[in-house]
């Protein structure tokens, strides 16, 4: 088996030598043996493990523990436990598919709700009643209002009152939040739809605003999940190959 020095690994992978050491500290690669002079000795296994780790972490997917699961997979592979790594990747892939399905269903729900038009207000809800009716915590309602997703009218006594149109809007917000879209993405969508009701909802949600200082992965949710799914299939192939080569 070929052996490599730190600088050679860095050159092959296209990273800084300090990053090589960082991957070792994070246990994303096997701990390399050292020569008598203290220099690290890397092998072909290390090279493939570096490539696997970089592929696995290429897409920043934060939904529901996916990031943690893919890190567990990388660490399992680094120890040579390819069966566990393969199993974790299969679970990761299935969860990605489920998350993408959830996002697509949320968009479908939004389209269905909006196609019915905005209802005339015939019912009025207090915050507590709206919370119980929608199965949303009162803290969530406050948070969404504070972040500009909803402006609620007040009675003369100062109490908030939610109309049927407000409830419809809250159902839309709830559906998209359940699909892990960020508040910023949802607010962007609602503003765009108020300007042009015929705007493509999926395009709005999955296209970050150009002026965003920090772009959340949730603002490109379906795009990110699709990329992660594609990477997962590549990871499975790499793990199968590594299992044959290095076990």
C-alpha cells in the first residue's frame, strides 16, 4: 500500500496541511501511524477516507439530525466499520427523501390553500383559541408575529383577534415550518405572493434573497436535499468500494 506525508495528502485532496490535522483531531480519518521522527504516515485508506468525508460534508443539511447522522457515518468508516457506515448512509438517504417529501407536500398544501382565495372573516379567535385550533404553541404565534409573518388586529380592549384569513395564513406558515423552511424564507414567499399571486411558490422558497447577509440552508431546502441525496448515492458506492479494498 502506498504511503504519503501530510503535505502530499494536502496536495492530493486540495486542502491546507492544517486541515489534514484537523480531520485527524475530529476523528474523520483513521489515526495515522508516525515515524520515529514524529512525522505522520498516511495510506491509500486515508486518501479515500478524506474524499469520503469531504463528499459527505459538501452539502450543509441541518434538518432533524441529518448532519449528526452523516458525521457518525464518516467516523464509523474511519474506524473501518464499513457495515455500520453503510447502514447509517441508508438511513440518512431515507430520511433525506422523507424531508424532501415533507417540503414538497408543504408547498402543495400552500398552493391548495391559496387556490381557494382569502376567506371573508366570519370567525374571530383569541390567541389562545388560535393556538388550540391550529395545534401551535402561543410562543410560536408570538415568534411569528415578532418576525413579521403575521400582523394581527386588536380589539379596543387591546386583545389580539385572529380572523379566518389569519388562520389560513397561519396554516401556511405551520406547514412550511414543519417542512423546515426558515422564517426568512416564508416571509420572503408571503411578501412576493402579496405582490404577485401567480409567482411560483417553490421557486420563491428555494431561491435565497440576493441581499441576505446570511443565507440559511432552509432557504434552499429542496435544492439542498436533492444535492444531499445525490451525494448519498455516491457515498454508498464509495463505501462499498472501500469495504472491498480495505477490509
